């Protein structure tokens, strides 16, 4: 019998029934009689029935007739009947989760079948309502899914870098589709997978000029995931070959570098910058700076005859920078770097340097008149660097029959040497070429052949000498590269090795922590004052060896870069006396006239006083502070403005003793004088101050103009153009000049020099009453001046040979900005004197000055230093200044 909650059932019996009795303890049911005749009764619950408390009831019931009464002895009772009651459930309880929150941890990069399982329960008693039929993830857009049993899995690989933790909400449904009133939180943590490799390093390293040495990775460490490591091999490579000719090699010319490194003299530059004297490179394609030449397989240059000796000795050296890639085309042909072949009739190659299939080949054929034996003729080197499209420095040292190649300072012996017979003697002229080989015979028209594809720079040949390895290492050494701070602290277990250019460092050790400490000390250093701004690539590759295995852990390479900032550009300023006049006799003398006695070269750079915010700086609008700095120059040119020098009558000269002890050379031509070499500004000043101008036929020349310009870093920074004008004073125009000064206008300007400096005084107007007096005075002055000039000229010529050195230091008038007309017979008046008194005293003073001009001038040397800095004031009764008046040079 199935009875719903709070319901009852009806029992049908026959006869007179007065009662029903239930046998059982504390049954929540009772039976009542509805009809005694029919025996109908009803079974009902006395209290509410809960399925969750008890699902079923079973008890025994008996019926009693209407005897003497209940409990009486005369009652008749029926047989016992068993009653079974099953309580029907209703869905009154929602599902509830067993835990308030669920946690799980997963490793990135994996797909899990089940990360964790959530579980909910329902308090309903029936299977329909007490069972959990479904789970659901409430949170949207998460890479997780859940099944009917509560198992949560990920639908995609998780990434630790993308998201460290996920929080999702989950609900449950019973089979009556009643969901949980409270969702449960599930937290999934993602942990990174253990990846062997270098940790805690930055891809970008910033470097400011003049910062010294800065570490690349101050906090780096190696993660090996607890692998049994036995040794670690690490290579750090700094790639600087993308700049210039490698290692910032565009800094100075090859000739300057050779002098700085102490190389032997006599090197011949085969690829100079185009000029009037070196015009064979004018048709070649050049890079941004004028030291790199690009050859595209269509160009060659013929070296003029006489530049290189016809026959090289058994000792000579060839040096060059080369950048070359794989040869184009399926069938690679020879690519000529340098070739000396027959100019006409035949195509014999006497000596050549060329590239063929990533091999460097040097060819040297002897003539029969030198030796009639089977001798080495071809030397081959096969190197990967020849075709890696990077700059490398090559030196071929020939000490026949031994030929040695130095590449980036490392020695390489030829892997193959081919012998050949000498060339038959002939009287055919030879043609030396660069970038191709000259084919003069067996063709209708002579032409180039075997063109070179790549870039060349600083190609030189030095006949008669070979370079030492010390010089070669210096020539290719870098001013920027890798460095190690405190080598002593690397530890005993670390082995390290630098390549010659310090661009590659190899370290090896057996302890991880020691390797970590060593790599933290590897630094970048750039000792140039003005490094080329840009990117330097850095690569760190490592190999880890485990016990009993070759390589057990794969360590990814580090690809980083150094960003070198632009240095503050210097401003080079040339200053000095820019206009002077000298008598013709000085120009005609054996020593001539010094052009730049007081030249000054100063370099300044603009720097901020302190760091400040850009906006704050803009508001303040304050300029930076100019600081003087010292650095090297690489050339200074003195150029002739106007017509070139006539070698028959004039020249610029320099005693080459002045160049001794300095890294300087000088060249002379009719266009000017050039001093070159990497040296200090002070040394350049010293040399420029000794350059003299001579003109031994001055009658046709009245003035000369020159221009001075200096450079640093091969023209990267240039100075201002300093112009100098030189006037030659002849005897006739000196007198004309004085007479011109005598003829004054009616209004004369009075000049007063209070402290040796030139300044304009007050204009004094001569009254008309004094006009007659002036005319009389002028007439007297003309006679006295004529006599005075004659005596000054005689004394000047008499002392010109004895006082030649002091003449160069005498006072020179600079009229570029101010023209001063001075009467040499006139005394500078004092402020309180009247004009009449001044005129009378002028006549008396002039007579005294004229007589004093005959003195020996013994006190002149005591005032030479003062005379160079300030104008001399001629005062009454001053014997020294009267002597100075005698030798004054009038412009």
C-alpha cells in the first residue's frame, strides 16, 4: 500500500466491527471505524510523515467486533493483516556542494583529462530528487569544461605568462532540474613548466658614451630543472661587424691607424679617397663614408703606373678589409681583389689575390730570369668567414716561399700550395687593377674580367717588408668589445678565452653558481669618445653536459642587443689673428713669414648642468653649459683662396723636424698645405704655428688669402673655416700709406687708449681760428715725416737680418673690424690739454722721437710679450715706446 504524505487509506471488512488495532511501537498511524455494519474503516497518520525521516512503514493490524467492549474477554478479533506503507517523496531540497571552495594546480602546456572533481548532494529521499544529474560552469569564456560526474578539465593548453590563475563558478542540478542555491568557487593555479635556460635578463642594454664598462646581465642565472649537470660551456658573441668595416673601423683612415700601431712606413693605399692626385677610385661606388668601396660585379679600377713598383721583392704585405657573401650564379667564377696582369698582347697573371668558391687564393708567379725551377705559385685558404657577409680584416704576409694569412688577428696556414713553372720573360708592360683583372690579349678590345662582388676598404700593399703579429693585432683591434670586471673573482673553476678582437668570449666551468657569477661580470666597453650610435647584437649560446651523457639539457640562446646612444657632438673652433701686413723684405727672406703664430684650436661640447624633466627644461628655456674637451684631430688643411701658388716665386714651408715625436705627416702643393694623422689638438697647434709663407718675388703680389679647416673622425666633425689675409707692404705703397694718413679731413678723430686697448674717443671739432695754424703745421710736418720715414726705413733694413725672430712677434694691426688712422708724428693728447698746447707739443715731441729712432733698441726684448697682447701707447718722453715707433709696421 502506497500512502502519500499526510494521507490515509480505507479498510473494507464484513460484519459488525467496532475497532481496529495496530500492533507496533509508536506508529504514526491510527485506524478508525467508518461503518460498523460494513466494517469500513480508515487508516490515517497521526503526525506529519517525512520521507527524509522514514521512507517505509510496516505493521500488523487486527479488527475487533462489538463484543463486551475493547479489551474485554468476549471480543472477537480477526486474523492479523500486514500493512506496508511507502512514503512518496517531493523535490523540496536543492543540491548543495560538499566543499565551500575547490583548489587545484596544473602545469602549463598540458591537456588534463581531469584537473579535479567537485561533488554536490541532495537531501531528498527519492532517487529522482536526491541524485545529482548534471554540473555546469557558470563563468563564461574560460578554457575549462565539466562532465556529469563533476570532473573539470581544461579545453586548451594553459600559459603561465598569459594568466597565472583562473577562478570559475560551478553549479549542480538534481534529477528534478532543481539547481543549487549557492555556486561553488573553483580556483585553478597555473605553474610554469620548468624550462632549462637563462633567467632574469633584459633584451635591451643601453649604453651612453664615456660610461666605461657596463655589465650585460647583472642578475642572470641558469635554470637546469635539477638536471645532473657536470659541465657548462658558454659562448658570448658581440656582433659589431654591421658598423663600418667592423669594430667601428670607420673611425680613422688605414694610414692613420698604421701610424698609431707603429706599422712600417711605405704602405701604398690602393683604394684612397678620390682626389686630384688619386683619381683612379673616382668611378667606384662608395659607402656613406669615403673609405668603403662597393663592387657589384661591374666595376674595376686601374692603378696608374708608378704607384706600385713593377717587381715586388720576396717580402711584401697585402692588407685589406673585406665583406663578401656566396658567389652568385650556379658556376662560381674567380672574383678578383687585386691583380697584376699583362697590359697588352697576353693575359698572364703575375700576382693576384682573388676569391673562388669561398676560398681565398693568392697567386705569385716568378719570372724565368729570377729562377728556373718548379716553385710554389698558388696558396689556398678555405674559411667560412670569406662568405659570411661580415667584415673581416685580412693580412697576407709574403716571405717567399712562405705565405701566411692573418684573418682578424688569427694565423692561418694555406691548406693547399700549388707549384708551377716561372713565367717566360717578356717586355710586355703590366697593369695592376683592383676589383677585376685586366685582360689585354686574346680579345678584340682590352677589358676587365673576373669581377669582384662585395665590399673592400683599406687595401694596401707594402713592398719590401712584412708586418709583425703585434702590429697586425693592433690594426684589427676594437675600441669596443667584451670585457670582464674583476678577473680575480671569477674563481678557480672557470676557464675563459677571448678572440683577438675581443668580440667573442668563451667560458667553461663545472659549477652552475660559478658560471652565473662569471656571466654577471661580462661587460660591454667602448673607449671611443664619439662612438657610432646604433645597435650591437649580442648572442649567448650554452651547452650543458650531464654525467655520462654528451648533451642532456637544451639551453635556448640569448638574443639581446646593446643600444649605443649618440654622443654630444663637439664644436671645433679655430681662432687667431686673421689679418696682418708685413714688409716685403720679410716675405723674401730665407725663413719667410709665419702664417699662424697664435692659432688656437678649441673643442667644446654642450652639456646640461643637472638632469631635469624635459617639460621643466622647456619652461626654463635655459641653454646647456659649454664644456671644453680634449680629443684628437685627424687632419688640418691650409688652403689657398684664389689663384694657386706660383711655384716659381712662392711656397708654403714647414721644417719636418717639427713633426718628430708626433703621429703627424704633412703634404705640400700649390693648392695649400695639409697636416694629417691622429694626434692631439695641442700637437696640431704646435705644427701649424711653424708653417711659413715665402715669396721671393713680391713685386707682383700685394696680398694672399688662406683658409684653415680641421677635422676629427675622418670628417665626421669639422671645424669652422678660419680665413686669413696677408698683405705685403712695398716701399712705395708704405710711403703712400703714410701720406694718405697725413691728408686728414677738417674734422679729425682723436684716439685715446686708456689701458692699451683700442677704443674710439670723443670727436673734437677744430675752431675756424685754428685752421690757419693747422695749415702751417701740416706744411712743417710733411718735411719732418719725409725725413723720419727715410730714417725709419734705413734702421729697419739694418736690423731686419739681426732681429728676424723678433720681427715675427711684433705688433700686427688687425683692420678686419676697425680701421684706425694715426698720425705717426702726433702725440696722443691728455684729456685736460687744450688743442693749441697739443699742437705745439706735437712738433717738439716729433723731433725727440726722430732722434731717439737712432738708438739701439736694447730694451725692446723686455716688452715683446706685452706687445703681443695689447697695443702700445706712444707717450711723451717714453724712450722704449719711441724705439717701438721706429719698427712699427703700418697697414
